[in-house]
C-alpha cells in the first residue's frame, strides 16, 4: 500500500510543480505554459490573449479587463435612439469638454462596420486601448518591449485626429509571469517599475492611467507584487518615472467605487494629498464608473468636486451601465436616465475633463463574460444601433 501511495504521489508531483503560481499566466492565444493554477487561485480569462491565476474565483468589479467579445444580447424590437445631434464628441467639445471617447481592443478592429463608427471623430474624440498597452503586452519579457498592439490603436487615433489615453502602467492584474514569479528585492523592483513606466510613457503620450486600482473596497492597499515589496512607494516611483519620460503627459490614478463618498474615495483623496505634499506630479483621477441600472451614486457630482478641490482634474474613464438580462423597455428607459445622470455630473463640474465609455457597443462589451446574466451595458446595441442610452448622453451634453 505504501509503494502504491508513493507512486501516486510521484505521479501528481509534476502536475503540482507545473501549475502556474498566484498572479501567473495560465492561458491565452499562443500560451504554451501551464493552464492550471496553484491551490487557492483560479484561472480567470482577461481576454483572448491572457488568462491569469487570481486569488479566489472572482474577477472583481474593476472592469479593466476587456475580452475580445462579450455574449451578444438581443435587442430586436427594442426602442432605439431618436437623437439628431451632430455627434457626442462634437457636442461635448462645443460645451467645453476635451472629449467624449470610447475604449476599444485590437481583435475587434477587423470589424469594418464597427471601426467605421469608432473612427468618426464627431462621435468619439478619444480612444483607450482595452488591453494592448498593459504590462503583459508591452513587456512580455524583462527588458524586451513590444509596442505592436498598442501602436495599432494609436495609429488609428492619429489617422482620425483623436486623443489617446494610455491604459495602464501599473496594475495588479494582467502581469507577465516573469514579474509575478520573480523574487525581486526593493531595489530591483523599483528599477523594474521605473524602467517600464518611463519606457511606455516616453513612447506614447497624451494622458495615462499610471496607477490602476490600487485600493480594496475597504480603503486598504491591494496586496500584489508591487505593494508587497515596495509598500505604497510604488506609486511615486511610477509617477516620477512617467513624469521624467514626458513632463507634458497627463498622469492619472484610476479606480472603481470611488465615484461616491466612502472609505475607498477617502483613501484615494488622502493619496492625492500625500503625493502633492511630497512634490510628486499627479494630474487627475479617473472614475471608472462601471454601474448597474438604477444604482447610480446620487452624489457623484459632489465627489468629483471634492477631488477637483485637491488640485487635480477628474475624468469618467470606463463608463458602462449594465442590467440583468433580458433587457426590457423599462430597463432601457432607466438606463437612458442613468447615463444622463452620470454625464450631467461631469458636465456640471468644470474640472471634469471628459468622458469615455468602455466600448460603445454591446457587441464587444466585457460585461456578459464577467457578470453572469448581465449585459446590454453600452449606448449602442450588438447590431451597432443606437439605444435610448445614446439619447440620455446627448441630452446631458446639451445641458
């Protein structure tokens, strides 16, 4: 019996060794490593090219991963937009905002009908790449940078005379395995962060989400490779490197559930104060704004003003408003009102620079693959037809 048990143990040993460690890569197009994770973690798909071993089974509520395509949601027979405005970006800029923009991702750029709408700079004056500027894509091996995917979206924006938002420099998620599995000391990791942020910000300018989702919902710091080694100093290291690489680039910190007053918003406000006191450049705070229909924070404008009072601008960076499927006329009408509420808040705050929806169409929304049974979160449906939500945005922009 002992020999059988020992043989069984030996048979299992290679599997255990081969498993990806916490925060390590576990799948994606072209991935040849392990597709299983160590105990206590689950392999979570961020997009078609990258899956990662995350603690527990949840992907969180941050919305900063954007799969190549969500599950389409039917809208046949649903009410559509009746707005006749020239375009959302044109109206936003006429009202004094810098842009109205959309996120996008590389796989969907093969969809010519989708790209035609995305390229209309009267609708969208700014683009954010969903994934191709993240660490795993831009520095897949230490010291080896790959700008191919990100440049595809930058080139599209330049062709269309649209602004770019870099997304992102330092995030706990979608990291290459060489970084998550390394045993770097504080000096080594400081150099790694500084080199990475300085290189990508020096390569692509405009504005950047330098620090992405640094806090838990209770206002404590996230436990990750950066905080666990450097404490909160990783924030200033990244910001200083980005500022040195290009002093004209707008440097942002970006997070979700900071749209209303609470412990997480307070933690972010205290971080802004601390950075400014230390002379570290910080230009803006991004409100991700991944909301649920009928659950928009009532005091989002008040919270924007609280951040602006600290000497930073704010932007709505990843807006979508999801619902429990199937969609109904009543839900679509509430969604319209909710979009109008959020956009109106930005329009009412002088220090709110602009607004970005987290892709404009349900066809490529990240929501259905992340939140089971939910979707229809975008202002255009899966057939690229404008929904009532579009009218809500237009009404807010027009004041």
